[in-house]
């Protein structure tokens, strides 16, 4: 009986393969180029793009190939939007807030000061109105967007000197972009916009006093601990920074429906994978950094409070002058505030308790 069932299933499989083979043979061969805004050293983000491209190829039996290119190889890191919009490349992998200068609304698709964490951002994008609102926004840029990665909550960056009061912020030359830079400028800092590949040298030479990037794993690879001793947290400007896949709208529209579905699925896998890699790798990297002399510091409450005030002043100003921003921001904030209330009851209380019981236990076991 088992043998008969096996033979029946095998015959069905052969028949299915016979039917599928012509379909695969008739599927179009497509070649795309995808430019990243990130250097190869940031293997977590570049790796998400490579995973995406590999899965698209596997799912189409190699007939849809997407070549991934690190920032600067075919497109400058901060020129991805223009290149995708104009069709110079078919797609790009980038952090939308890099294009804050075009329209501050871009920042809402990555992270804004005192915004949502990664899980909350996913909920807004997938189950809330986030993706719908941004699909409408990006039409003006000839772009079809798909979330493709999140770093999780980030560290607050590397500083050559301690930051104790607001006076220590004044005149501080810091590599930081987007909304965070605008908020810090209100506090007296001098924000600088530099691609990741140029930051180490600027910090080493003293052209920069501080820099933020992502977190321990990436920061260790980039060597920031060698040129700045103080490592602050949290990045109140990046509670969960989302990375996007930007696709030229014309190129997207030309794709067969099954290829579109494959792209969406592969991007979804890469989206999940990036955050998993960061969460898995950051703890060990942080221990290594501390072991080599890095001094961790929490931002003083006075600085956090001043940044909160300055951020909300900026949001109020934009609500009055930028209707595109206002439309998305109001929905974003409603969703964020509900999420904060919910997380306070469950996630936060659970995490706080676990930290209280596990961290002291580990500390005492080391002493023993």
C-alpha cells in the first residue's frame, strides 16, 4: 500500500515537472542592478541585499538576476533616489531618511527622534496605514517601495569627550543626518552628513567630534572604538531604523505578476533576517568593545528632555508648512502612542523584570 502510494505521488511529481518545465523555459530573463547606500564592511545591511537577490534568483531558476552593488560602486551612496527615479538603475537599497533634504517626510519611513521601535514600525507598515501612505508618497518620485530591513534600536554614538550637560552639545561636530541632525542643531550641535565609509578618517583626524552609526557589531567592524572612547545610549533618534528597497516604478510595472510576488517575498525574508542578525551579533560585540576599553554612558536626562522638546517643536513647524509630512506624521503618531501604551503594559514590564533578575545574577557569578 505504501509502495503504491509512493509510486502514485512520484508519477504526479513527474507530471507536474513536465507541465512546469515549459513554463519556466518561457519565463523572461531579466537582469537588474541594485545600488546600496552602504559600504561592504556593513555586512548586516549589505547581507540583507545579497540574501534578497539570491532568493529571487533561486525562486526563478536563475532567470531573474539582481546584482547588488555597495555604495559608490555604480551610484554615490546619497544618490540612490535620483538613480532609481530616473531609471539609471532598476532598484536601490537605502535608508529613506538619507533624503531628508528632499523632503523631511522621507524620515518617517526610516526613523524619527522619539519614534517607533522595530516591532512597532513593522506593525504600522504592515497592519496600519504606513505602507499605503508611503506608496502614495513615493509616486511623485517614480518609486515603488518595499520595507527590507531594520536595525532595531541603535546606540547613541561615539564621542571623543564625555557629554554631561547641554553645554557639551554646543559646537559639537557630529556625523548624523536627517531629523536627528536638525534636532541636535537646535541644541547647538553642528551636524555633518557623511557616508559610512568616510566617517572613521574624519573622526580620527578630529574633523568630527562624534559619530553615530548603528550598534556594537557594525561599529566594531568600522573601528570607531579606536578613535573615540565614550559610547552613549540610547539613540533617541533611532528606536528602530527601517531600510527600504526602492524600485523604479516603470521597471516594477513591467515585471510579470509572479516575479513581483517573488520580489515581495524575498524582500520580506531579508527584512526579517537583518533584524535577527543584529539582535544575535550585538551582545557579543558589545562585550568585546567594553573589554578593549570602551566606556559606555547613558545620555543625561536633561539632554533627553531637551531633545524631546526640540523634536516636537520641529514636528509642529512641519505640520504647518508641509502637507505631505502632516498627512503621514499624524497617522504615525497616533499609531506610535497606542503602541507605547501597549508595550508599557507587556513588553517593557517583562523586559525590566528580566534585566533586574538576570544582570545582578551574572554579576555575582563572575565575582564568585
